[in-house]
C-alpha cells in the first residue's frame, strides 16, 4: 500500500469509507521497469469517488543495477480531487499520510522508489502538487518503513525546485498541520504561503528555508528547528512576512551563522507587531536588518558569543565578518535588554530601541563596538535629535534616554570606538566584569555622559602582544566619583602596556579617588598616565 488516507468525520458515523487500492500500473510499462514520466501511486475510494495520488518517475537512482527509481510527487488526478472535495462537502476532516519511500511489486519483481521532489505548485498556468488544496486539514509525509519495512532513508527530497517558482502548498487554507520526514533538505519559495498551519518544525536535514516560505500565514504561531539539524544555513528574505508568528526557535540550527535581509516583513515601511520571542543559535555571527520594526519583540535568547581563541577557529564557511549591522534592531520598542556576542557593532543598530535599558557584550575578541559611526551619531542613532539631520528623531531621542547599564562579560579584547555611547543621557553604570586584555582600546566612547557614576574594572592584563589604552575623551565630562582598576599585570617587551591618555577623565568634577590595585610589571612593561589625563580635576 502506497498511501494511507484517513477521513476523520466531525460527527459519527463515517461519511465515506476509505478503500486502499493497488498500485496503478502503466499497461505499456516494459518488463524491466517503468520509463521516465510513468505514473505510479495509489487509488483512493471515498463513497463512489475513486482517484489517484500521483507520483512521476524521473529516472534511476542506481543506473548500473537499476534497483531504485527517483520519483516526484505531483499531487492528485481529477478523480482524486473530486474524492477529497466530496469528503469535505460531507463535513469530514481529512488527514493524509503520504510516503516518500516505498516499494511496489509487478509480478515477481519489486521496484523501490524514493521521492526527490515535491513538485512546484504551478507549471505555467497549470496547478499541480498540492497548490490550492483546501480539502485537507492535516498532511503528513512518512518514510515507507512505516508500511513495508523498506529502509530507504538515504534518499533526500526538496519541497519545490531550488530556484524554481515554488508554491508547492500555496493556498492550502484549511491545512492546519504539515509534517515532513527528516530527509527534506530544502523548503522552496512561497512553499506554504496562505496556508492555515499553526506550527512547523524545520526538518533535521533541511539546509534552506527560502524566500516567502511562510508569507501571509495568518494562523502561524511557532516555528522551530528539529533536534540534530547540522545543515541549516539559510533563512530567506521575507520568509515570515505578514504572518502571525510569535515565537521562532533556531537553537538547533547550528550552522546558521547569518540572519540577514528582512525575514519578518516585506519592506521596512511595514511594522511587525506580533513577533515576541526569538531563540538564536549560539553560532550566529552576523545580523543585518533582521529584526528592524519588530515592535513587539521582547525576548532574544541564545545570543552567546565566542570564547577566547574561538574567533580564529570558526567553522568552515562561517562569514569572515562577524557583524551586527546598522539598524539591525531598529524600532524594537519593546526590547529591554540584549546580550551581544563577539562581533563588530557597526553604525547605529539600536535606533528607536526606546525601552532598551541593559546591553551586555559577551567575550569580545578582536572586535569593534561603534564601527563606522558618522559624526553626530552613536549606537542609538543621531544624539542631537533636534538638529534636523535625522528622520527618526523621536525614537532616537527615546533610545538615548533608556539605556542605564552596559556590561562586558568574559574577556574584553577589542575597541570601543569614538562616539559609541556619547550623550546617552540615562547611562549610570559600565561594568567590565572581565579583565581588559591586550589590544583593548577605549576611545572617546562615553564623552558627556553626565549620568555615568559607576565604571567598574576587574583588572588590566597585557600579555606582551599589544597595548591596553584608555584614550582621549574616553570618559570626559562624566559623573564618575571613584576609579579602582583592581590590579594591573604587564608582561610586555614593547615598553607600552597600559596607557591612560590625555583628557581620558578630564572634566570629571566628582572624581575624588583612584586606586590601581597591585601592579606586576615584567620585562620592560610600562604603566603610563598622560599629564592631562585628569585635567580640570
């Protein structure tokens, strides 16, 4: 038996009894097996209606031994559609279980089949595959081992042709549940657009969910990735655009290093006010506009960063640049805190983040915060919202007033650029929970943050590779009352290990106490304070 079709009525008794038919053989089929294009499938009988679930042979998998056939699923013939329509008209709920691997017998010979393609929904103007199939409530693709004990799990298949027109399940408005076996490797363009699915698990071997796959899915609440997925590396543009998705769980997508484009809306003139929670894979290295205008987003989990040394041993194929790009979280007005991994923070990714009160940077290794900022802008955008140079003055100003705490967990081995947090008007604390290591440079990042009273260091340590510097205007005109570096260890041979530059803490009117902690200097390491480091104090 190739296909199980269960008709589950809303009320007893059964409206129509299901009869499982035999394989439909082609009378012209040669003795050594079917030809390309031959139809195979199973007949279904519901009441007086008889139809065919259709597969088409596309060639040999094993041409030498001619044991396995590749097939594509093309949908239903006209009689099959009539049978489904009759069941729906009678008030039945329809569940289909369709195998992707199976075998059939002709005489004394058995032929084994494996699906390689669930056909695109349109061929020119001809509807095919499951396009517009409104009669089915649940559709489950299963491996043939559930039927005949045939193990063909080495075969993989795609939902739609990669690069093709897609729309394999387009318009299945009553389809609430859709499941694939783990061997599905690709979900095509517009694959599930306008379907009624409530939740979906991306299969274990799926590498790509292409553009518009879940577009306009008005009942979709949750999407996750199957455990053990080591393939997924692409989440297409607009993939969840105009949908009702509330929770996206990508924790099992271990190879998804980049979230780019606009997966949650069609263009940036739109607002996504339904997405609330996102679980990211720990290996994410780059985010580009991904969450812009997700105004209800309150929780982003799993944004882990990298450990010391990992940045030079990233998995093959990982993007060379590890970035959060300009406007990545633009107008995420409900986001209150965010953990940022070891990546370059470029431009103003937090424009309009009016509730973001805590930023945590995790294990920063050879990266830059505030890279590429233009004059008059910090990571929240234009910090002079009344100067006529911004289109988002209201949200930018609100963002400047929200941030209260910045934390650095683990190591800090990177650069905080000029203007990164200049004039963030509510910032109270910067906490360096880990030591400042070699090649750490704090430039004019916190100038004129007059509300900043607590800057907490946990040690300075140079290993002889490069300097640690607190540079010009780094904390100028802030409210700092005391400094304690909690120990300085210098191992350098280059005579320049830890430097506090001119004006680094100038105009800090409340600064009354400075402690270094224990100082350990090896070889020719130096600890230098410029003559004007604390000027006007």
